[in-house]
């Protein structure tokens, strides 16, 4: 590759994010020099060290390239691409040759280290490398999200040279896959358990009768014959060179051809038959591989992606180490982590769409959904995209999006007057947070009612979510809201103008978050359970006992709990607004409706919420209809709770205290514990009556004593007539995308500032 490039090198400075062009570099004394495209990675490192005018002996520890990415048309945004080896350096040169008209210089940010320091702290450096290696083989895949772009590493179609790397491609929105893979519809109603991997059926080619090809064998397509040749080659530990690769012909010879092996194969398209046929074959290999390798050159991304297709269809969040194990068991080769990761992204893109296409197609899909299901809510916030100092016309950066489907909006009217909100991180190519609002039906089932994709758990993001949630979904007053203790939520609630404060709403905290924060503050795991017990205290007496136990173990612990505020986290003081629920239920929601979806491109994630909620409503509608038809008056939860309370009501002595049969004193036997029941106020000293809105054993005893109807004290939300209404509203098929109306609106692109950065890069300012 002939030619030269002008390098501008920044060092001892900073990386600045969130500029109108994306990422930029800055330092006091940048320097520049010209390098040939034939320069090697080692030569670049040596040249950079020589340019540093310093008596200290130095070496390069990190090279970051300011990578120009075409966002839309001629618009460029910059992100960071680490230069770590020969391949990434040549990729940098290739990108520069494609974009040098608009970006004439290559900008690098370099970090140096003193050789003396490096040697002195060799064990630390080694530890750092081990940490990176372990991270690469752990559950975290963020490094590769920022470093690698899925493409063809080695493709048989390329003859006598390397395949070109496509740096920027922005296809039209219609290229986004709109079929519904099975994974999108899968709903895990168990919710609390993470299932083991299923038994997967490997996808391969038909077995050859004797393990060898023969002249006249037919294949349905060019792809199938090439796949068969690759599989044959990999299984035998041999290799081949492609001598002819045309739309109608594929011709390959053994790499050792003419040097002890005469293996060759030619396949061609037979137009009359409409199939591919083996027309020339010299029989089995007579050579052996000269070296032993863990990988195989023909075990390329396409082959690996096709091999893992059943796994990706079932669970796109599958870990890379599981992909490596699957390939090893199939082909007896251990591919690199990088190849496994790239194959995973390629397979995900095939079934769920690419990230760029996904952002462009999202507003189109949402607009169609709103038209097909009137009453659904979509609110999108965008930011301008700049080309230099000018704002780009017709293109916007997706900043935030809120959505709620009409069946969910209408379902909430028949759920408990309680909403649980929380956020969960996204694990895809771009950082961000998915905010979720969950309701509860009368059978303790979670019902996700609203979602939002935002930049993170910032004040503005929470304000955006809570404002839309209150305006379009949770519109009735007297509701409770359970959330975490995040300071940004507190500020957003205070900014709501009373929408989430008494008397319109009661804001309370999740006991999981409180327990976690307590552990972070004091590092005393043996006291976590006691803190949780305080929160679950249903009576003042029970609270005082638990609180005193905590205070005896340290006054600082009690003062920390005092600062939370009793009504925000203790059942005995929440006036029943929790309905007995102590968490945000985000874990349950993730394990069911959101399982595996947080790794997907943005549109696939949104579609997953649509189709999985359709499955939820369809299944629950059938269940509730069957239970109502069977003659049951109350939900399973309410029925079981009432029956248990009836069994425990027999050893209670009842004394009436007024003529209206409202106030009673009851005595539990044999403990002789005395409690007061007030049917008019619907309270009992045990706390259970007001917490759950179900008659406790003391209420049932009072009703039995005075021949009162205990059913009057069961809240309507537990009745099957009401539970059925939660799921009676239906989702609708969206139809063939070919029939959808054209999208009228700006083209949306991802926020480059949210692109994941490699671990270990300089901190951004």
C-alpha cells in the first residue's frame, strides 16, 4: 500500500468528549510527522518514542486513534479506536485513505511510560495485563464493544488479497429486519429463576456418505457448497487456497498442492438443474498439516456465526466463553475471544438488525405501532447533529424515548394503585439505561406498564420518565411509588410540582436498595437482615423491637436509618400505600420481560417489550378467563391468603365494643395477646388488614362472631372480575412492513458520546 499520511500526536493532555464532533484530543505541545502506509506497528512505536525530546528512556503504553465515523451522508463524528497491533494499524490507514478528503490528518493520543518505571513495577504491569485478560474471559464484554466492528475477517470470495474493511455504511431504514425471531416472543413467567442453557441442535451441512466428496454431488446454493468444503477442511485439519471464486464457479486447491498433495475441487452452477454440482474432484488429501494450531483459517466469522445461530436465536446474551466452548465441541478448534465476539455480533445483526439501522428504523416502527394501537404513547427527545459548526438538516441524535402500549395504559386502571420504578443498564454497543415502571395485578403478578431509554440515571432523565409516566399512564391520584434511593430520583420528584408527592402520590423506597446502600456504607453484612426486618415491620411494636436491636449494635446504624424517614421504608408507617410490596420488582421484570434483551440493538429491545408483553397478556387473559369460568371469585393469591386466615381464626376470643359492630377487642389464645379491630376504618393492630386490604384472621374471627359478611372487606382488586380486566385489552399484529406508511420525520442516529470506550483508556473530561 503506497502513500504517506501526516500524523498529529497528542500526549500529556486530555480526551474531551461530548463536543459537537464527538471525541477530540487536546494537549499543550502536539507534534506531527509524516509516515508511510507501509510502516509497521513496531516502527510506529519506535518513531513516536524518538520524537519525544526527553532524557528518560520511554516506551509507548497506549495509542488511541481519533476515528472519523460517517454518521449520515457526509456528516462525521469522531470516536476512539485503540491501535493495539499490526491489524488495527493497517485498519487505521485504510480508514484514513477513505476519509482523507474530509479529514486530511491522522490524530493520535499517545501515552508513554518510563522504562525504568515499567521494570521497577513489572509485577504491577503484569497484574494489570492479567486483569485485562481475565476481564476478556469474564462476563463483561464492554471492551470489545468499543474496539471491534463486525465484518468478514477472512472470506473465501476474496482471491489473492485481503477483504476491504467497510468503515461506514448507513443503509436505509427498510433494511432493518422486521421479522420476529422466536427470542423476541419468549416470556419467562417463572421470572425468579435463570434457566440453564437448553440443549442446542448444531446447524451444519449434510454428512458425506464416506467422508469424501464425489463428482456429481449436488447442492442447493453456492453458500451450501462452500460451507460443505469448509466443514470438510476444518474437520481434517487441512487447508486450501481459492483459485477461482465467481458467481457461478468455485475452485480450490490444497495449500500443499504440487508439494505432495493433489487435492482439488471445482463446483459450478448448473443452470438447467438450478443447483450447484461438484464437477471435478481429485479424492482425499495425501498431506498433513505442518503445524498444530488452535484455530483454523477456514473457521471464519461466517462459519462460526452460522454454527452459533441456534444459540443466538435462543439467547443473544449468551457469553462469549460459551460460544468458544460450542465451537470447540463442534470442530475441535479453540477460536480466539475476538473471533467469537465478532461472530456473535454478526449473528445478532443478522437476526436483530445492526445498530445503525436500528436507530434509523426505530421512529418508523414506533409511529406504525401508535397508528395500529391507538392510545399508545411515544415521546422522543432528540439533540441536534452538527457538521462542523452547522446543524445537520433532517438528522437528529436520539437522546431519550419513552413508550407505553395502550393495553398497559388501560391495564393499570385495574391494578393496585401502586407503581414501582427502577433503571437497568444496557449492555450493547452504546451505554445507556432502560427505565421501567411496573404495576401489580390482584394476583401478585408484575405488569410492566412503561419504558424509557435514556442516557443514564440523571436528574433530567428521571424527570423525563416520571413526567411522561404521570401524564399518560399513572393518571389517578392516591397512588404509591416505590423506587431506589438515587439522589437524581429525589431531585426529579421534588421537581415534579407535586405530581409524586402527597396527597396525589406517596413516594417510598425499595428495601433492596436500602439494604445494599447500608452494606456499602458500613460493610457489616451480618446486620443487613436486621435492616430488612425493620422495613418489613407491620406494627409499631415490631418496629420498635427491631430498631432497638439495631441501635444496640451501633448508634451510627440507627441514625443512618433515621435519615431515610419512616414513611418511606417501614410498612408500619406507610399508611398502606405499599400494599405489602417492598421492592421495585426490577429483578423479576428483567428475568421475565427483559431477559436477554438489554444486549440487543435499540429497535430489537423495544420490539421485545412489545411482543413479550403480548405473550404476557395473552397467557394471563386465558388463565384468568379459565379461573373465572371455573367459578372462583378471588385470585389465587387472595384465595390462599383468606383460607389460611380462616384456619387461624378459630383460637381467637372476640369482644364487641360498640353497637354498630365496628370496633372489637380480640384475644389470641393461648398467647393472650390483645389486639383491636376497627372494621369501619379497616384497621387491625396486627397490621395485615391495612397492608394487604384482605381480611386478616382477626377480622374473620370478628365477622364469624357477629355473623358479618367477611367478603365486604376484600378489596375489589383481588376479585377475578377485576383481575380479568387487567388483561382484556389486546395487542395487535403490526402487519407486513411493505404495507406500512412512509415515515415522515428526521433520521435518528445514536449519540456518539454513549459509544462504549475500551477499559484502561484515559479518563474523559
